[in-house]
């Protein structure tokens, strides 16, 4: 039986020019190679499937290619490029930190790092999922990363850069990968469809790209899975069955039923779940539809839907107010939390739909008899309270006639007699009789 590589391995980026959606990363590394400013350690961080490990391998091939087409473009045909592509090079070591978390592996690496390259110009150590290393492993790696031998470069790839110690981050240059746009994923999938001779409508390819959620590898893997399940001629129904999510037409129909005839929503949900619908995938697609509905209501154009789907959504949204759509998105936003605690997530979804239906905002204006409470405060200010305050103010003028001169005469006579007797005996000039 013929052994074929998976699509994501067959169409993996091999040059800097093949990297999609990471132009800032390509420019930084290309300039570093061209001007001889290559750092001794890099941290490549970002979501899964955005090209971190592929970029590290391309960097290794660019630095060690025997006959490069340019300073930043390896030939891909020499023995070094082939060995690095096949992960057989002795000077380009890839370490899976998820399965080599112990400090012993890093100590072994520290012993090997001081040897000169065998067949390459540079030795590269690519540590994938670097955030999985233990604290002892990071401490053992710290001194080596700070002062590595010449012609040695470390590349740490991670999806959770915040888990890497600050002491490591401060000794590396960090390059942040971003999610790949929907248009870029769609373009790459269309290229693969053409190269493989597949027959898939454009809106079906866009459905796969939308489900990838910014991860190129997920989109390519899903395309490979659909082809393996249904052959080279595919429709959106095949993709829906593989993904396990409802079509956009069914979601729009569900929104119109929720607005116009809520009683039919339960039967529609039952039909969907009877087909083996994935509850988590349904919640994600339903929230995405509500977001698109709000954008459509505000007149913001999106490229996610086909022209027919956009027309149907506009027709449905025209009968729903913007306030009601915002309420739908807020209340249905709790579905992800609801399905976690339920043994039957389908039932949790139906309960949430019923709760949203029962909490229709139309009765809310009827529940505003709050102004009736105002006349109750008026009798509190009746004349009953007024006379109570008047007698309290009346006695205030009574203590006005206070005799102020009374303390003055009391102080004057007290001071006069005290001074006279004390001075009289002291100033008596009569001589005392002398004894005979």
C-alpha cells in the first residue's frame, strides 16, 4: 500500500517566503541574518499551528545550507537541507520539552553544547513546548543560554510564554506569532485543493478555514480528514458531517424561529442533536452567528458568509431589534459554562433557549410602576411634621437675656480687700518697745 504524507507535513513551509501571515517574523529573522545580527537565543511564542517549529527549521537550513540561493533562501537540495527537513541532522537537535521535562536532559544538553559542529556551521537546539520544562531544568539551562559557545543558537517554541521564567526571557529575543487570518487560510487551502486535484466549492473551503480559528495546521488537517472520508469531490454537507456542526442556513433558520415562533425551536434542536451534533461546536457556531447578526444589523460587512447567506441573514435580522440581539449574545454567552456541568449538554442548551424565550424584554416596560412610590413620600411632608419643627425653633430666642455685667462686680471687691490687709502690716513703721 502506498504511504503518503499528511497534508500538513507535505505542504509545510520550507523557506521564509512560504511562511504565511507572519511577515513581521520573517522580516526580523531575515534582517538579522543579512546584517550579521543573529541572536544567541530566541523565544517563538504564539497559538498552535501558526508556524513556530517550521520557522525554527527554516532558520537552521538558512544558516547551514551549502549552496544557498541567497542569504535568506536555502537551496533545499543539498544534504544539509535534506537532513534538517527530515530531522536527521546531528547539529540541529529538536527536544520535546513535554516529554523531556527532567533536569537530567538539560544537563546532558549542557555537556554536548560545548562540542564544535560536526557538519554544519551552526548548532541549533530547538526546544518545543519549552514552557513544560521543570524549574530545575530552567535553572540548569540559564547559564548556557546566557553565555553559549560561538556558533550555537537556542530556539524555544512555546504556546504559553508567560510560563517561561523571566530570567530566561530576559536573555532571549522574543518573537510573537499571531493567528492567521481567514483569507490567508482560505488561500492556502485553495492552493492545496488545486495541487491535489480536488473538487470543492469555494464556500465549502471557506467553511473549513472558518472552523480552523486562525490555526493553519487545523485547517489543513480538517481538509485531509474530509478527503479521507468522502473522496476527492466534496460538498458543504460532507464538511458539515465531518465537523459535526450545523450549516449556516439552519442557524439562520433557528434565529428566525427564536424571534417569531419560539415554540418550534425545541423541535429544531431535537432534530439537530439526533443527527449527532457536537454540543460544543454548536455553541461556538451559534455565538458566531449572533456576532455576525449584530454586525449585519449595524451595517458592517463581513467576508465570512456567502452572498446568499448574507441576504438571508439581513432579512432575518431586519425583524429583530439591536437591543434584542445584544441580549441574545449576552445570555447565550453562558452556554459554554452551562454545558460543562451537565451530564447531557444537549439538555442544557435547550434549557438556555427556553430561559431566553421566557425572558422576553417586552414585559419589562410594563414593570415600571416605580413613579407610584413618589406620592407616598409626599404625606411624609404633611403639616404633621411642620408644627413639630416650629416649637423647637421658638425657645431659641428665650436664652437671649443673659446678664453679662454680673461677673464683673464680683471680681472687683474680691481683689480690693485682699490687697489692703496684706500691705498694712508690711508697711507699719511703729517701733517695738525694748525690754528694760
